[in-house]
């Protein structure tokens, strides 16, 4: 009984430490971005591998509560972008979806466009009120004040996407769910997977 309780406390402390670190990271990131220090280091990477890595991580976090599904394009692609930053965008999309979706699923769709790559994350969550949509990418903007985090994730995503000369979009219906899309211009090549 005592050991179980200690374990529970340890888990709680670890969880809160992780949340705090994430907030500190976000604040440092946004201040660097605002000061113009957002260095991009593009390298070639396999798009499917990157999507799979993040999905595996968030499936663990979802712990079977809902399904995280990947819609793979018919072909495999290599793309030339800053992988750390692409992952940051995808992880923020997934983290948001997980926070606001109690049941149903999260869908990840991705592929190559004429200009570069497109990553889309759709959830069956609570949705975003229409009046919040225009400000959703602003700093400290949160739809749900009880949700974890300080509301910097999407603002950071927008800054990264802007720096990459891309486009970030959101579509949402209250009670039905939300879709976030990042379009990132880059060179890409078709590979056989």
C-alpha cells in the first residue's frame, strides 16, 4: 500500500516536471523566435518515418483512449526540411488534438504537393468556437483555460511555418472536431518504400 502510494507520487512529480519543462522550453523558444533566432537546418529525411515516430509517441500518450490513425500516401517520399522543426509542428498538432479529444480518433494525413509537403491532423474533439479561429495562432491564446500548457504551441508552429515560407490553416466545427494543416515548401523526391 505504502509502496504503491510512493510510486503514484513519483509518477505525479515526473508528470508535472515534464509539463513544467515543456512550458520553459516553449517560452525560451518563443523568445528566440521573436528575437529572430530561428535557424533552419534542412536535411533529407523520409516523411513516413518522421510521421511514424511522432505517431508512436502519441499513441503511447493516448494509452488506448482513442485511435491515432495514419493515412499513408500511395508513394514514399524524401523531403528536404529541418526535421526537428517539422516534428515540432506535428507534435504540437497531435498534442492539441489529444488534449481536446475525449473519444473517437485522430487522423494524420500527409503527402507531397506541387510546392512541397502537406501535413494534416484531424480530430473528433470539442472543436473551436468560430470567434476564436482568427486568434488561435496568437501567443497565450487558449480555447480552454483549464487545458494544460500556456498557449504557446500553435504560436510557435505559426512562427516556424512562416520562417519556412509555408502556410498554416485551421478548420473547426464546435462539437465535431478540428483540422490543422501545415503546408511547407521544399524539395521532395519519390522513393519506393
